[in-house]
C-alpha cells in the first residue's frame, strides 16, 4: 500500500513539475478549461436563480372559478358542495361579488369603482389543488367548466407553467452546451497528452528498457490531466463568482423596483466540489483515451 | 544462465538476422560476442531483453522462456538484467544522479535507500561527486560509465552490453573493459558485444562469433 502510494505521490510530483515547467502554456490551458466550464456553470446557476424567483412569486397555484352574473344562492351552494367533495381540491374560498368589488377598491382603483353604474364582478371561488401536477389543474378546470352556473375558469398559474416550461427548455439547452464543451475539453486534453507522449518518447523508451511497467509510465500523464482539470475547475469557480458578483447589484436594484428583495446565489459547497470533480474526471478521461491510443503502440 | 535453442529471427521482408543459433552461457561466465556489422549481435542481445522475439526457437533467461513471456511480465524480466545499449540511452535533461537512480525508482526502492545505492554505483564506476552534473557535460567515456552505473545499480544477475567500447579511444576502452571484468569477478554473468575482443582476453572469456546470423564459434556451446 505504501509502495503504491509512493508511486502515486511521485507521479503527482512529476505532473506538477511538468505543469510548472511551462507556466504560460499551463496557465492558458487552465484558462481554456475554466472558461469552457464557467459557461454552462453560469447558465445553470442563472436558471436556478430564475426558478427560485418564479417559485417565490407564484406560491401555490390557484384556479379562479367565476360564476354567471345571475347565479342564484342555490347554484353557489351546489358549486361549493361539489368543490368540497372533489378529491383533487385542497382548499376552497368563496369570494362574493361585493367582496370582490371591495378588494378592487382597496387595490387603488376606488375612483374607477365609484364611476361604475353597478357591480360588474361575478361571484367566484378560489381553489387550490393537491399536488403540483399540471395535468390535475387541466382536468379540474375542464370538469368545472361543464358545471351549471359556471361562466369562466381561469388557471392563475398558467404563466408560471409557461415559465417552468421555458426554464426546462433552457436547462436542456445548458445541458447540451455542457455536453459539447465537456467533449471539447476531453479532445483538448487528449491532444495535450498526445504531444507530451511525443516529447517524452525517449524517456518512455528508456524507462521501458529499465523495467518500467505500463502503469508506471501512464500514471504521470493521468495525474497531469487530473491536476490540469482541477485547476481548470477552480478557475471556472472563480469566473462564476466574478459573474455573480457583477450581476448582484443590478439584480437587487431590479428586485427593489418591484418591491421585492432578491439576492443571486452562487455555487454552494457541493456544487463547487462537483464542478472541480467533473473537471478532474474530464481530464482523466481525455488522458486515458490518449494514453490508450498513443502510448500502447509505443509500449510494445 | 542464458540459453539459446535453435533461435531464428526473420524480419518482415525476409531478412534473416539470426539463423538457428544455439548456445548456453552459464551463471558467472563472461562472454564476448563478436562479428561484423550486421552479423546479428544486437538482435541477439535484444532477444535476451525481450525487445525482439524469435521467429523460431527458444530463449531462456534463468530458466524463464523469454520467447513466450506475456507483455505484462517483460518489465520484471528486464529488472533482473543490466542493459547497456549501444547509444547509452541517457536522459540528458536529467542529472547524472537522476539517471542512475531511475531503475531504483521504477522498482519502488525507498528514496533514501535508492540514493545510497545510486551513490555507490557512481563511485563504483569512478563518477563519485558528479551526481549533480548533466550527462552532456561528461566525456564519451564518462557517459559510458554512467550508462554502466545505471545498469548495475539494481544489482542484476546478468549484465549485457552492446558495443560499450565503440567510439572510445583505447585508454577509455581499456577502462570500460576492466569494469566489466570486475563485475564478472563479483559473480555477475556478463555478455558483451564488441569489435575488439582483445580488450577482454585477459580473463579468457567465452567467445561467441556470429557471421551473417549464423553461429560460427561458440566455445563449447
């Protein structure tokens, strides 16, 4: 075990020496990896922040059921009873046409209300539904529309659903971008290791003659790519934090203009770890493929 | 012990480097492998180190059939050999010490023990105190001695060298030949290819002479 650890520590030392031997080249490679990873990471965090904002604004989705203007008390009672008996419905709140008018007045439209010859608002029910499956809202809405005395059913969360759909689309786009950039990083690492194998051809051949095993020769290349990936991941984190820092103030100003308080969140500990780990994995994958392709031929 | 049993090596294209070569080199023997350029000397040494495989026949090193060795077992065979190649194969971007210590690093010796043995090997070939220099700063004879130090640092039971005295003036060549003879006196089996067998004659070594891939003199093979 200690021998295995010693060999890995030595390989890591060799990899660090190779990184340090070409500081400019190493820094440029790390920056390329960092920027490539920062793009999808920023996209992911931006979408997550928007989703958080949308969830906070929408709260529990509601359905408003408006009755006909001439609906009698018997119709109101019947609708109330049917809603209470419906297994999908979680809460029911009746808003009489008089209460609705008062709410309209309180919202700052008292001048408009006073100018009206009569109350134009119908009696209504505000319903919340168990669960958050959009299909339940649709089914309930379609069912209620057929009831006697019901004039109109409005799904108050429709815009949230549309936003969620848009967010899902954007998430898929970010995922596709992440996959493309990850592939690009694997290709970059593949080529970097290929060039290293070419420049160290003599050392590899000498080591083989002296009894070096395949893992002994491959290890420094794996470590080099992993370390480069880790440094690239850290660079990506720094870039993400810079972007979040730049956007923080304008976002807070925008939220304040709508009377809200909203702070952009950066990557948490697990997300930061996942980003760096993913970068290291991509480095390892690129080097493993390159070593398999270019070194095996030289080893025999 | 090195045993060649009816070994033939034919390269793609039809060139035959070795043809039905058989000989035995016993433990602790010193043998000089002679022949003209292209006689098959280097090919024969490469077969001992499993760099080349025979087309026919068997090569046995300490009882192990090298011709059937799995690729994963080849490094372990090479660790039991001391190899001095014709062009030395030194790493010129490393120090003298780093060159000598490399076989010990490969075999996983602890750093302190490796440093001690590398220093001893350098002393043995007369390069003590030159560890921090680069090989490029050494003379031809010193580079050859450095290659020998690297070959013996793992204390091999068999030492093979391909033209270790080529390109050296007579004084250096004599010095190098003395080194090989001293290793042999310490019990190491030594096989050296050379154009100048006279350098090793004081120890009355075995002579193995190749001519166009065929063994013409085996001295008791």
